C-alpha cells in the first residue's frame, strides 16, 4: 500500500464514518463497515491525526466521536506499553519457554479441524488475507484461551505473525485482557449469543458446527486481582520537527514510521528506508506481512525522491553502519521505535554504529511526545486527558 492509496481509502470511508458507532461490531463479508486502515496507521503511512482531521472536516465531533475514539485506542496501547516495557519482555520470554506439547496442541487447533467451524473460518481468513475484524479477534482469542485452554502467548504470536497491522502493543495487551491478566477482575468470553447477534448470517450459517460449545463459556482461570504494573516515567526525546544537517546526518526510516516530517527532509538529506528481514525472522513474520511492509517501504522511498534509498537486509545493524559510512555521515537520525521488534534491535544497531564512530540520534514526533505520559491507567482516563491536550480535540472536549 502507498500513502496515496491509504488517503484514497480514507476518503472513500467518509460516508460510513457517521454509521460507525452503530455498525462497527458487525462482522460482514468485505468488512465495509470499518475503514480497513489499521495497517496504514500502524506503519504510519497516514497518521491518527490525519484520519481525525478528515472525519471532523465532514461531521460534527458528536457524530463521529466513537470513530475518532477508536482511532486513538492504538495510541493508548502504544503509550501504555511504552511506560511498561517489561510486559513485552515477559511475553517474549514466556513465549520462548512454551513446551512442545502446547505447541503441537496449538498447531492442531490451527489445522482447520478445531471443532468450532467459525473459529476455523477466522483462522483461515487471517492467514489468507492478513486481516481480522476487531470483534473476530476478540472471539478468536477468547476461544483460544478459555475454550481450548491454550497459552495466550502462542495465540498472540500467531496474530503477530500474520496481521498486516500487527502491533506489539495493541496485540499483546489485547490478548492479556481477554485472558484476564490485564485488568483486575476482568476477562472476555466468547458467547454463542454474541456471535449470532454480530456475524452476518451468510457467514455464520455456513459455519455453525461446534457453536454450541460457546453457549455457556467458562473462564480457563480466574481473572487477575492485581492491577497493572506501575508506569515507568518515560524520558523525553527531542522533537523531530526541524531540518537535519544534510552534510553530516542521514535519516533511517523503519517500519514503525514510514511518513517523515517534511521539515526533516529539507536540504537534500539522505534517507534510507530499510526493511529488516532479520527482525522479521526473529518474530516469525508470514510472507504476506513481509511483502506488505516491503511494498509500503518501497513506496515511501519513491515518494521521498532521489535522496532516498530502499534497502532490504538480514543484518540491520551492519547495513545501517555501511550505509552511513558510505555517505560519510556522523549521525544517523531515526524516529524512536515503539516497544517491540524494532526497539529490540536498537542495542545492536547503536553498538555497530558506535564502532564506526557514528552516533544514533532518536527523535519523536511532537504529538507522540504529548500522549505517551498520559497512559497511566485505563483508556477513558487517557482519553479525557488526551482530548484536553490535542490541538484539534481540545476545543471539542
């Protein structure tokens, strides 16, 4: 997908925005009642603020409040995990320690013969399209954890491998919430009545086998009684909204943000748009997800122009050091990656660059800097504080 394609898709969804609050939970063929822009937003081909601006150019805030709110849920999850990175580290460590028995059980469930046909339908949709409706993700996770009693970490990893919009924060934390590990006293169960109410008949009626197993679901284990781990103060990072010194600095664009501020690019700054196969290998990304990221990265390099190079590498750190050295750069500037795979690779990147006498300088977009410290508790508390600080929403709160 390109940025222009994402903007076109956004504008095509405008007539449906006003009906989003009522229609968003319905799973229908083609998913026309949701924007399908999650992958573009996750990789920052377009920003949350751009989506919000288009919505408010066409409707009153009250008419599209639920749509705008949902756009910023991902921002909340990212901010929450940014202040509690140990949750991501623990998930990755737990995932690595899961034994062969549980992995074989998970493979059997994913073989298309789970015993619940609508679950098999969703698993196939994810693998073949790279997408699942949010409500389907919740049902899938609930069936995985509470009906099949499989480790939530394996289910989260399956999603992370295949979702084109796979986001370490929203994916990991949503699975924890379903399992009953995220919010004290709360979990999520998939109920047959809810599926019947929200899945279009042409889909559900063709996949009714095993649905009776969800008539009276029970939790695999009681939800936690503990609250969330306390937030860790996040160090402020320099705003990335000023031109770079083109003589000594270059910009590294990675998959967490493929839409640089135009001010940064003033003065013929060199840019490398890098697809990191080594990070994708470490996280088991499926071929469809790799191809989407590569295509979006290539389109970004083309949009920036002749000063941008597209590079695919299986050694991000070495490739970045070689690129910077070739152009005589003293500093590589990059948007601070969010907690997740790209961030996990930074230690090696920084060490490799330092070995060549090159500094890694991380920046953050001003809006990101504002909302990260606000995720101290639940979403609606975050939302109230966020509205008051947001340049567009503060006058509407």
